[in-house]
C-alpha cells in the first residue's frame, strides 16, 4: 500500500502513566460530530474521560493499553506495545503479559488486552507462517486489567481471525490462544513494570516538571490548522489491518475483501465547502487542485474507517456512506467524488469552488444575505 503515515507527536497525558496522546488524531476533538468514547469505555480502571473539548487521564492508570487497542485513529499509544517484534527463531511466536514469569523465548507486553486486531495481524505476518500464540494463564477474570473477561485479547483475536479467514488464510495458520494455566496465587496485583514506573522518583519528578512546561508552551502556541496538518493520514491500525489481510490474500491468490472498505458518494448538492474534509479524523477526504482552474473532492478508501462523521457534518446532506460492493483495485488509489471550476470571488477576491455559476464565495454571499435581511427588517422589504 503506497499511503504512508504522517509523523505525529504524541504527548504524555499524565506524568505517572506511559500513555501518550495526539490531539490532532482524536475523533472526538475534531468536531461535534465525532462522538467517540471508545477509549474511555475500554479503560478497566475508569480513569480516562473524553468529551468534545478534552481527553483527561486521572490518577490510577494501569498501563494496560486497552484504550490504545480500542482507539480507531491511533490517537493513543504506549510505546511498550510497539517495541516488540517477532524474531526469526523457529517455532510459533509466543506473546505473554508482563505479569507472567519471564521466559527466554517469545514476546512480552504489559497486557494482551492492549494488542489491537491490527497489531495481531502485524505480528502474525512477522511470524511468517510459524504461527502466533497468545498465552492464556487463566488470570484475566481476576486481573484488574482484564475487565472480567475470560481473556483480555478475545475480541481483538476474533477480529484478526475473521479478517484472515475472509482473505483466504488457512484455518490452522490463524493466531490463537494457548492455554497454560498458572495458580492465581502467582499473579502479581499490578502490572510489574508499570507499577515500578509509578513509584515516586527523581525521574518522575523531572518528568512532571517537563510535562507542566510542555503544557504551558502548548497553551501559548497559536492554534494549528489541523486540516492542513492532518491531511492524507491513514491510521496505523488501519494500515496494519490492510497490510496483514493483504498478505494473506496474496498468499491465497485472492483480492482484498470488500468488507474492509466503505463506499462514499457525493451527489449534486455537494458544493465544495470542505466541511467534511475538516471533520474527517483520518484525512480520507480532502480537497485538491487537480487541474488548471479545477478543484476536486477526493476520497481515499484505504484511510476511511467508516465513522460517518463526514455524512453527519455535511450541511447539504450530500454525502452517502455504504458498504463497498467490491474492494478497490490495487494499488489503492484515491478517487474523485466531485469536481468544480475554481472561480474568483467578485467581492473579496478569494478563490472558491463554483458549483452553480455564483459570482461570490459562500462567505460573501452569506454576508450579503445577512445585510439584506437586516436592512429589510429595519426599513421594510422593497416591493
């Protein structure tokens, strides 16, 4: 897939937590149509709060990463989950949690519930046919990070298995749980390394000072044009999903499954205001100058997570989102939904997409209409 992720800066949400946050990637913060609370709902400690203005992490973060696995846009991350890579050793790749006794072979992460379906597919691909095993010690129901589930990775694992089966992967090659029961008495109360990080230390003190200084600097910084800063980004989770499924599909001689994609259409009422492009949390929608005197609304199916924010935000109700009838042809190239002539406003001189032969841009037309309405209200409408 040719689309590359754009670099983003994840900042610490709390001085005593490994969780980091990129506010430009958060669906809820990009406008009133986001309404995403996936991270807060996934937090087993209930210390993550999200609204339309902020994401706040209170004391008590477990460092389990379940919020990062639930985030559809990659706004949250914990570096511990990204560091491990499946090596070249023989035999299946084993993934265990930090609470379990350390072994020489295999990967270890803070909590298996912090592994998303995309991350599992990435590890499955790195295993190169050797198999991927998530170790189940029977502790998740009693674990503070387990949220009462039989195993913390159950949902993500089911999603990864479903994607691979649809792509044509052999059933015996799927990532799976491997039961290796251990007595509950051997389970630490807290995730060991995360608990160690929370101890008061000189490093914590200076980390808190740096975090406060960063917050002050950020508050003094002029607002960023997030539309420009965030354009053409495909979330990491989405890329991993497409790459993992694509590898399985190629091995099986099949195309990418249509179930991974959405079909977005723009009807004639679309006038190129670009509200949808500014609200889109992944940059799957964007406005481009495509030719001399022409501008187009471009849709990148690879980046679309089918959240529907664009449909809800469109003032003209011109966008329609459905399941894709078939997968986009490889390579996954963006497509034009609408194209307009670019005109120069007779009033302010700014360029704007002209959908209907108007002489002024939308801002000037709206201002002119408001002035006329005010004059009519004061002096009475002329016959």
